[in-house]
């Protein structure tokens, strides 16, 4: 959870979602993120991953910016250099996280990439708790990732390294979101960060698109890219925002630990990816470690 979400969650409910149980909102948010990732990976043979990241971030910047447009202009007029620096740092971490996970998905299955990426927030939770038990959770997660890497199959070194880099981006995002949340109200920091992230990923996206040929950028693929942005960013952000109004952050974190399993299932059902029993066990180990560390960090 980002500081922006916590701030918005305290501000009031979202019309139409108040009657939906918060746990259901979180689960649908997780499913939306992974369906977006699955849709994106399914486009890799027709559109460069780097450009899909651009479309995702542009969609997020436009939609979130529109949602907070009135407040955004007021913030920009009164923002200091440090305020803008906080938004830029958040944008940098957002760019690193999104660009890296899509590069990882070129090499390894969705469920495995997301599981490895989860080491980022897990490390943050362990550092926040500083309890001896969390060293065991960290060891369990590390053992799960080692098992994923050693099991072979569709796992290779570039995919693992990109996923680890995405995890680093996620960890940095957590710290940057906290800093931006203290300086920028509500989702204005996220809106500005999405613009910064788009600018950062645009050069590699343009280069990849030039190599593939501009003719691949058809209206159909652009529409699908916008769909990826909605599924991966806008929809889950909205659902999580409402859920955070009604459940403790610790419960929210434990529910989010289900994400690797959902990613693996989406990979199997949507992309036809197959995981070995060892890989499923490793994913479960990382999930348990994330849930345990999150619970300790919030209690």
C-alpha cells in the first residue's frame, strides 16, 4: 500500500463499491493486475514489451491525472523543489518496477516472475519489523527463489535478474511513495509520478518500436495497451483504495500475499504456461514468507 492510497482511503468512500466486501475488492484488484500482465505478455509477439510499458504508464497518467485534475493544478502551483523531487523519485521507482517486470516476462513464466519480484516488498516488511522471526521468513522466501532458479524448465538467468530488479523497484517505490505521500496530497503524487515514469521509459520504448517497425503500432494493439494500463494500474488502485477504508493494513498485506498464486494461475489458464510441482511449492513458500513478514510488521 502506498501513502497516497492511505491518504485517499481516509478521505472517503468510492460510490458503488461500499457494499462489496473489502476482501473481495482486494482479490479482484489482484486479479485485475495479473490479467493485465497476462494480456501484456500475450502481446509480446506483436508489440515490443518496452512500448507496452509506455502505453500502460500513459494510460495511468491520463486517467489518474483526470481524477485529481483540480487538486493537481493547485499542488503544482504551490509545489516546492523538494515536493517535485519526491514525485520524481516515485516516478523513477515506478519506471524501474514496470520496465523490469515486463523484460522479465519475456524470459520466464508470469507466476515465477511475480514471485521473485515479491522479494522487494518482503525485504521492506522484514526491515520494518526487525524481529528475529522475520529472518526465518526471509530465509524461507530466499529458499523458495533458489528452488525456482534451480528447477530449470522455463527459468533462465536474464528472467530472474530482471525480476529481482523489478523487486528492487518495488521496494524503492514503497519508500518513495511514503515520502511523496508526506508532501503531496492524495493521488496527485501518483499522477505526477506516472508522467515522470512515462518520460523515463519513452526512449527505450521508442527504440524498441523503431527496431520492430512503426507498422506494428496498429489501433487494435494501442487499444489493448490502454486495456493493460486500466487493468494493471487504474482498476486495482481504485479497488484497493476502497478496501483500505474498511480493513487493517496488516490484513490487506496478507491478502496481497496471494498475488504470486494468482499470477501463476493466470499464466496457466491465459498463457498456457506450465509449472512443475517444485515451482508451485516454491511459490507457496514465498507467499507464506510474505504473509508472515507482513503480519509481524503490522503487529
